[in-house]
């Protein structure tokens, strides 16, 4: 049986990461997911799911987004 607290903590972490990705993208002047997708060479739909908190992105994806938005390692 899954630990409910662990699931809630995981969901909170995914939601926090999603919010930071969006905030950093907008702060970097990227007003569309398509622009971030172009800069990272990633799929726009996957970035959308990560930014909406519906998907925990892989480390590779997070690193690519971190670099593209100029977060200086904040996301990794």
C-alpha cells in the first residue's frame, strides 16, 4: 500500500517544480511553450505537461529547461 503522505509530498514537489518552470520561463521573456520547446529541442506537449504539474520531467529535461531559462541550476 502506498503511503498517503509520501504521495501528497510528491504531488507538492511536482506542483512546486511546475510553478518554478513557468515563472522562470516567463521571467526569461518566453511567452510561449513553443519558444521554450525550440530553445530546448524538446516536445512542446511534454513541456506543457511538466509546466501543468501533470508529469514529473526527467533530469535531462529539467537540465535543458534550466539552461534555456537561465536559471543557473535552480531547477536541478
